[in-house]
C-alpha cells in the first residue's frame, strides 16, 4: 500500500475546505461570502483587507440559468 499523497491528506479532513475557498477568493481580489447561523439569514462578507460585515445578496442569472452577477447590499459591520 502506498503512502497517501497531499490530496488524500487534505480530503481526509474536509473541515478546512472553506478556508481554501476563502484563500482563493482573496488571491483573486474578491470578497468571501459565508453563511453563519448567528447572522439571522444574511450572508457575512469578508474583504481581503480584513473588514467583515453583513450583506443582503441578490444573484442575477442569464437566460440559461447561470449566475452572471452578484449584487450585495451593505447592512452593518461585524466587529
């Protein structure tokens, strides 16, 4: 039996998968959105600068049902 590679090690613990998405969003200069139960149904938006706030998010879709635009409305900062 061969030793597990990097991918296999990562897949064994999927609790950190959201961190990869967050890291990639910041690498691209985009905000990272997450949903937490304590936020009352709103999304938490985190910017690469470290600012975090609640946002109301609306998605616009094309004729084929693919998302083409994300429109978020700032609600309040989270400290």
